[in-house]
C-alpha cells in the first residue's frame, strides 16, 4: 500500500515549479497539483493553522515563503 505525502511550492519559488516538479517525479508519483489561494489578510492565520505548534513565527514564515498563491502537490511513493 502506498503512502500519500504533500509538497508545497510557495510563491517565492513558483518560478522554479517545473524544475521542482521534475525533481519530485524522480522519486514519487504525482497524484494531483492544486493551486491554493489564501487571502492576504488571513495568510498568517492560515499558516498557523496549517503548521500548528510546529510554527514558531508565522510572520517570519510568510516573509520566507511569500504571500500569495502557491502549489500543493499530492504525491504517493512509487513502491
């Protein structure tokens, strides 16, 4: 039975999406790619909900990844 995983390509890396997807395909089967759009007003709040207690600083994460649409890639292992 294969396991499901997800990758996120944040806004600041979206210009490299083709390279990233190509790299992911080397080890995983891409099941679907979703474009996610969170409102700018709720972006930090959504980051907190997504990462839970593992996220120390939502503002810092938002600055690092960029606020705006991002890609969520659902994959399974190839075994």
